[in-house]
C-alpha cells in the first residue's frame, strides 16, 4: 500500500514501529500532490521545503526519544481561513492576498503539540461562504467538490493527506465530505475553539475534520477539543470526550436510528431518496422513519437570519474596503444582513435551545438521526458549491454530525449519509457511525 | 438603639450573642414599617404573619443548634421583580397583578440558605424601567426616591429593613441609593446570577444591594455571588471574592483615586460640582482629576442601543399583550427598539470589552474612580425617577460600582459619591470605599 494512501492511525502505527519515517511519508504525500494538484487544485498554499523540514525534525525528535504525540509525523491540511504561523491565510479572497499569519490558531497549535505536520493551506470558497474557489472534485473534475471547505475535502479524497481541518457555518464540512466521498465530522458547537480562525458568524461557525475513516476522525477531532479565552463559546470541559476510545467500543445494545427526511425531503434527488430507502430496509427494526417536529420548519429562516446579521457585522470592514472585489452574491448577503433587526436576530438565536430540547427527547429513543448530507451527488460544473439545505438544521442546533460515504449517485459520484448526534454526546455519535458503517459494508459484502 | 435601626452586622452580632431574638428584630422592623409605610410606600407586598413565622423558625433553629448562616435572622427586602416562592412578583405592572412566584430565584434561595428572612417585595418602577411606582423619598416625601429599585432604597433608608436587593440595567441601584442616602452596590456583571429575575436586557441587567454601611454591603453581596446554568453570563468563579474580609482590610498603601467628570459633567448640578471639588481638595494628592478617554463619549448611545433592542425582544410578549396598559414611554422605547438593526446592536455590545481595556489601564494607577452617582439630589415631584446619565458608562461596562452618601444638596437631601472599580476586583473597590468613607468622615469630624 502506498504511503500516501494510509489513514492516520495506520500511518501512526508504522511510524511508531519505525517501519517508515515521517520524511518518507511526507515525501510520498508531496509526490501525490505534485501528481494531481494541477487537476484537483486543492491547495491555496503548500511549501515542500517547510513540510520536509518539519518531517525531518519529527524524525529527529523521535530518534532522540523526545515525547511523541498521538499525531507524530502525520501530515495535515488546514483550510485557508485557519491561521498557521508563518503561512499565508488568504481566506479565499483577494483582499487577504499574501497576508501571513503571525501566530498559530488554537487548532494549529494543538496539531503541532500533538506532533502533526502542517502540510499547507487548503482552498476555501470565498471567505468561507458560497462563491467557489479553484478546487475540483477528485472523482470527476467537471464537478464541484462542494464548499466552503473545498480543498480539505478534495485533498483527503485524493489521498494527498490523510486528514484535514475545515469549518462549517451552514454545511461547509458535511457537504464537501459528501461530494468528495470522505468522512467529515463537525463536533458539537463549542467543543473546538475557533481562536485564530476567520470570524464569519460566531453563533454558527464550527470547526470540523476530514479523514478517510471513522477511527481517524475520532483521533483527529479528539486532539482539537479544548477551550480558549478568546472564544467565549468554547466549553471548558473537565475531561475531553473520549472520542477515539468510545468510537471503537461495542455499543451495549445495537444502536437504534431515526431516519429523518425533514421538510426539505422533496429536494432530495431520486438516487438519494432511493439510497435512504435501501438503508432503512437494510436496518429493519434498527430504524424508525419519523417526522421532525414542526418547530423545525422555520429552521432555514433562523439560520439565514443569524448568518446574514452576523456576516453583515463581522464582514463589515471587508465590505467597506472590498465591495468591488468580493462577489456580488456575498455583497448581497451582507447588504441583506444590515437590515436584520436585533429583535429578529435574537429571537432566531433563542430557537437553538428550544430546538435542542426537542432533539434531546429524540435521543432518549435513538442513538443517532439518519438524514441526507446533501440533496444528491456533487452537481456538475464549478459555478456553485451545491445546496446546504440538509446541513442547516444541524448547523443551527450546533449538534454533532458526521458524513459517511455510503451511497452512490446516478453518475457514480458519492452520496453521503449524514448521522446526527445529541449535543455534547459526540462519542456516542461516532460509535453509532462506526456500527452503521460496518453493518452497511457487511451487508454489501454479503450481496457480492 | 432601636432594633430596626441596627445594621446587618450589628444585628447578626447581638442575635448570635442571644441578646435579642429574630422575632423581636422582625417585629420591630414590622412596627417601623407600619408606622411609616403609608408615608413612604416602599412595599409592593408584605405579610406580617409570614415574616414572623420565619423569625420564629429562625429562633427555633438557633435554639436547636441547627447550623446558622451568616445572615441568620436578618430581615431583607426584595425588589418586586425578583422571585421569592409563594410571594407575588408583580414587576410594577398591572399585567402581573397577583402573579405568585412558584420558585425562589437564585438570590432568594441564597438568602434563605444563609438564614435571611425575606420580609416582602419592594416597589419597582414599571418593569424595572423609568415610570415611577408609588414610593416616596424618605427624606422628603415630595421628592422621588429614584428608581427603578425605588422601594428597596427607600425601605433601607427609612430603617424598615437593614438590607434589600435591587437590580440595575442602567442606573437603578446607584441612583435611588444616592437619592435616598444609603449605600448601594452593583457588583461586576456576571457575579450574581439573575435566574428567577425579570429579564429586561440580559447584556445589562445586574443585581445589586442596598444597606446603610459598607460592611453590610460587603456581607450581603458576598452571600449572593455564584453561578447558575440558566444565567449564561454568570461566572463560575473557583472562589467567590472575599468581599467582607477585604473590605475591612487596611490597604497596603492608601488608595489613589481618579476623579472622573465624564462628558456629562455639565449636567451635574452646582451643589454636586461643588461637593466633588471639596472631596478632591480633601483628598489632595490621593486624587487626580483625569479625563475619560474619548471612546467613552458614545457610551450613552451604546447603552441605549443595546437596552432598546433587548427590551423590544424580551418585553415583546408584554408589549403584545399589554400595549394599552404599559406606559407610553415604555411603549415608545419598545417600538424604537424594534427598529435597531442586529449590526448596530452587536457593534454596540462589542464596545464593552474595548472600553474595559481602557479602564483596565486606569486601574494600574488608581484603585477607584470617583464620579457623581446622579446629577444632584432627588428631584422634586414623583413623576420621574431622575436622570441615569452618570450611571450609564459603568452599567454598560459591567464594572463594580458603589454609592456612598457623602454629600448634601441645596435642600439638604443626600447626594451620592459613586466609586467605580475594576471588573472582577469588587473587593478592592469596597476596601477603597471603606477608606474613603472613613477619611471623609474623619475630616468632617475635624471640622466640627
């Protein structure tokens, strides 16, 4: 197996055994990038020398017996709105061209502390919103990779790095993960501090991870949990949830799922609807098809109200300086956001707690909700990053959500199954995801 | 000395010595109330039987050796927007007539845990805003007691109770304390949870206390510090600040003060301006007259923007139900608040942190700021509760502030000196206030 195609845990294992060096691993990833970058364009910034130097230092540290972290020697990509000291952070926007981060973001610092090698910055849609960057879908370069964490999803899907970080304000982790056929995970709002990351919409911005399997997702996400003074929403947990350990564990009883179509089901493409019917059939009595409480019918309005108002506030300086440079659609959103009243904004925000109280009831009976990650496979063309409809309710509620690449669309591109967990019960979500993944794959093998 | 005229600490001391019973103390306070209530009208609700029953229970507990709290047997009044189980909470508004609180607020529970006897509910201005209740100034019943914590200030000033709780959104603790000539203290925003208290403006609402001396203020406030899940702004301090202990302590060096006139100084009446010149002269090199940074010039706009927007949001149900019942001025504020944009609201809120960073610099050189509590003595008439101008900057910043009744106006009514401390350094503020109080009183004695 080529080094670049190893997952994080696999690579950690052979690095720890001394079977391979970090330098060899990084070199193989760089070769992979060199080979496919012109086609996929996942990277906003990459520096071979820097990556190799880090790898050599990693190997030296290991030889010297310096304590090695759980990600020692592992190459990771960072969405280009996340600061990594000395690298540019260009936010997918001309205004930030050449702007170098002076300090590490919380997550970059954590990754480095745990031994990871920051390979470079991955392409983001414009200012982490909707206007696409240059990245193409690794499965078919005529299709969008999704966004706004386009480069992170594509780089992991194209075996350029075993893991990458992204962010989700509406659907910016789960949708590109779905379109690119990788595992994407957005933990509970507040678990991963956003210090040093572009501030678009503080009520909604959430950090997420991309990997090629659930175990790697659990490991990578667990390394990022913490709190930071500058992110008032970050939660000071006494003990970080044991994502990796729990995700492996066998559930006390097989998990029970609720298939949730939402009021937007009519938007789901035929292949998506059929795929979910199939999964429901496979799961039999392990799944109930249930209707989401009607209070969720306005959730798309709530997320738009909050996002518009906050984007108008936090991108105000960008707008003032750059209204001729940023896209007309983002300008329009900012201008719309300027008109949102404080009352409407606050009332929308208050719905998060109420909607979670409804979800909490569901999680007495169900371990996870199953729902589409996107309306279907990655749409053709590069003008749009696709439709976030199926991500909005969970982004708004701040609940943990994961994409599993279990289905296929009509043209053979991946379709994601989104599993949604209870607030702060990220570990149970990953365990249930692991169970579902094994169950579906075993059934698929049986059919062969 | 009559029992009703004892301060909290004095009463605690003789109760603990067994020289007097809680029943005797409460009875004497009730007699005092009976004697003056028709003139002062400090109480929205009082129940002699309930108060006496609590006092008897307090005495029984003491005789049985049950653990007694630091406020064991002390009668306390609660502003009528603060829930005390079984008593009405009418919020100074017809809409809430006869509405009985089913549960204790956080502060009522704390008071009871520490042994205090809830005497009843004190009059609040309409919904803790500006339209006066029935209360009159104990020093001259033709003058306003200030508001919105009108009854709490008046009841303490009239020796009906040794302590009472109020709240301040703009100037609703410090101003009535100034007008009624008592000590009023509003600790740092977030130190006292507001669970179970009318929610007017969560960014600004702050609990405060009224007593007749600084020691009692320190004791009473210290009992209320804590955190509660339902008040997200309440701070989970590992250790509550030792207000009582520190307020007694001698400062390592005599404190240094900054006399701050603010951009609103022109509003201060002649007697106020003269009084502050006198204090500055008395303090000599212990005080500098300094100008507040020009960033504070808009603070009155900020507090209005935030308060209007939040009142429009949180009083929306009241407005919908009661627009014909509530005052036209409150209606107008709510209607104005509905038009505030989220962007303006968020930008105003963000100023708190910035302005505190400016104040924090000052507190390297100064222990407390000295500034008027109000523009002058309590205005004549009962149509208005007075002008909150001099309270707004400190309410907005959420810094601790205390009123000391050190000056007198032209008609002999009290004028308060407001001392302002650093965020989270409430103990130092009280120690400095204690020093200033002793210093000014000693100088006054010298003059005699």
